[in-house]
């Protein structure tokens, strides 16, 4: 969906990286390694996004870092667009429909770090969740959002696990 509107794959990957979680930060060389791209193409897109006000530059010792500009008037809209592009809204909607007493839904794994790897890991926290429904749900959602989805069920979240809270009752 979004890849038809934003034709630069590098720009799309940067938007996903920074707008999936406002906590995500990055440096030029680290992003180039993470995306397996040249520093020149990353620098060009970081400059465009910074000049437009979507990203903020900050100094960290002798390095320049980048993060999402949460004060930008389009921040929440871009974040929702990224969530929609990745299918996260559809996941939450389907899970809540028939899963039982879901207390929290967390995005974990690579997507919580802003990496669009194709496998979306979702942590469902609750008691007496409908586990039979989950198996069927994974297949339905995968067809809907065209990405692999893996659900992990627990009654609590591990404190050392990086996550993005998608839903809380």
C-alpha cells in the first residue's frame, strides 16, 4: 500500500524504522548496515526527512543521530499510516473480535525495533485466551496483510523484552 505512494524503498524503510516507535533512534552508519545500503543513499533520505521536519537531528558525542520529530503536526498521522501499512490495526481488530479476555497486545521482535523483515511477532497477554482461534487467525491475517504473523500467548510480559504496546484494556 504505502510502497506505491513512496517509491523510494530507503525512505519507506526509514519511515517504518522511526515511526513505528518514537523510541527508535539511528545513526548514519548503523542504519546503512541495518538496511544493507550505502551510506550515501541513507544520508540523502535522512537529509530529506530532516529538512521536511519529520526527523530531528541530535548530537551524541561526535556523532549525529536521528529520531522521529514527535512535535511535528503529522507525527501521529504518519505513525497511523505506518501501522496501517504493516497491518497492525487489522491484527488488533481481529484478535479482539474473538480471543477472549485480552488484556494487552504488544508488537515484539524485529518490527518493535523498526525492521520490516516480513515476520510480525505479536504478544497476547491475557487469561483463558481462545488458543484454537489463534491458529486460524494467523492464516487469515497473513492473507489480509501479506506478511507472516506469529502469535505468542502469555499471562504477563517479560520486562527485558522490547515491545510496542498496541492495545491495553
